[in-house]
């Protein structure tokens, strides 16, 4: 950390409610002033806000490690998210916090289950689940699009992918959304955190069940496939499951929710998609760029390296902002505008390199399908502005807590109950 100078040093507590509430403007200011800047808080760390530097960090997993290993044998303390304490009973977080040969082996196990072809083969099931949840609200002419639709559809599909009982979707959705969408002082957040050990135990118990009762699902693949020449422990399997379930439940929900909010507040864009549904995939890419549900990531430098003209030292913590990189005017024309006709959209919403989001194909296809279904069946929905509630402040995720809407009532499609 002695590579920082007075000119590239700031004193910002990025965990305060004031910073979190205005974080997008603050990140933009940093990008314009000094895209790679050293922050003295929390033991000191580098904040990286421009596209080129964020991409450099994301691509180079050997130099910028994403693992959590405070007592690593190489003498570096890989602490994960700067300034955020980690519960002692939660080990490293599966896919996202494993590096090296184990990570490569894990990706080889999971990648075949999450390719575009694999996801497309599940499209009929996705359509059935989406159709049924819309059937549950279409006749009423009013609903909460987040609570009644964008939350349950990805939750059910994620649990089914894991091999778990999908009728229990609300139990998991309530937990993971509470830990992302409420401030740490909120009673709902505190209540969820208090149940975190129980949730961990439930996932671990299911992993143990699958060891004895394998099936054709992700959990079975995890418990039966060796990584780096050995089978993973129960806690390692649970950490991977935690990572996959949390990602599947929250990120797609956040993306579709913000997309529907944009369309509900920009009628010209909504009309374009209603009239020409072939634009929906491009709209999903633009919503990914503009809203970037996964906002930030923290890595640790494993060697001295230059980044954005700054000298990063071995052991330094590096905090990157995907959302600010996705709004860099050096890469995106009119970055603060949502444009469905961008010729090239090289957004970083799914990351880059070896840790690029393994569920990106799932997120894309689910999001396209869900936007299409809403626009075709309740496309005239109007948002209750007073009832709309985005996440109050979260450095890691951006999402929507609730979004009440009214629309012209329609007819049920006859989709089969997914829980029968």
C-alpha cells in the first residue's frame, strides 16, 4: 500500500449510508478525477472505477485473487469484501471465492449444466413456471411485480436446477432478498441474519442427502465430482450451493425488476418492445449495462503491478465497480441513457475472465422470457410510484423490494401448476 501518493489518496467511508445513497455519483466523480485511487479507510484499499482498469483486474485472476483466505500460506491475507465482517461459520463462497486448480475443476463440472444449449432445453419449463405465476395475478388487474412475479419465477427455477423442493421457494427467497435489500439496522435484515446458520444447515443437509440419493441435478454433480483429485467436504459443497442459490434468486430478479420499472416509466421504450419483441434480447443487454445488478467486487493483489498508472503492491485490496465501468463515457456513448440500439455493448455486468458469471446464460434467457411474457399479457401495467421501493442501499447489489402495479385484467393461460 506504500505505492499510493497524496495525489491519488482519498479518505472515504464507503460503508456509510450517505455514501451508499449517493454512490453512483461518487463513483463517477472518482472516475473523472482519479480512476484508480487509494482509500485510507478499513486498513486501506484501492477503488477502481474506469472500464479499462476494472477489465484489467477482472481478466487477471492470477494477479488479482478473489479468494477468501485470511491465513494463506503465502503470507497474504485474502480478506474478501473490504470493511464487511464475515460470519465465522461461513467459509469461502463456492464458485466466486475459489481460485487456481480447484476453481478450474469446479467450472468444468458446472459449465456443461449451464451452457446456452442446456438452458434452452429447459425453456418449456421456464415458460410453464412464468405462465403459471402470471395466471395467479392476471385476472385481478393488480399485483406486486416483484413479490408476485420477478421473485418467485427465478427462485423456483433455481431450486429445481439444484434438485431442491421448489414449492419451498418463498422460504429461500425471503431470506436471500432480506439480506440484500434491507439496511443492516433493519429488523427484517437482522431477523434474516439470525436464521443464517439454519439456512446453511438446510443446504448442507440436502448435500448429504444427495450423496446417498443422487439425481440429475447440480447438487448431485457437485457431491460426486472430484476437484483437484478429491471429493469436496460438506462445508465446501454447501458454500458452492449457497453461492449458486443466492445468485440465482437475487440477480435475475433484480435485473428483470429494474427492466420492468424502466419500461413502466418510459412508455416509448415499452411500445417499441411490444411492437417488436425481437428487440428484447438487446434490451436485456442494455438493462444489464445500465443497472448492473451485481455492482462491485473485491480482490487482492498477489504481486506488485501497475494499474491505471498507479503502483499496486502485493497484498493490497482492490475494490472494483462494475456499474461505474459500465457507465464510462470512454467506452459507451451517452452512458446514462438506455439505448436498445447500441451496435456494440461490451458491458461488464457478468464480469470477465475465469470468474465471469457462470449463470449468465440462465440470467439472459430467463430475463428475456419474463420480459416478453409480462409485455404480452399485462403490457399496459402502470406502476404505483408511491409503492415502488428500490433497495435502500447495498454496495454489492442493486434491486427492487416491491413494485405494485395495476393493469387491464386478462385471462388465465392454463399453465400447469408447477408444484403438482
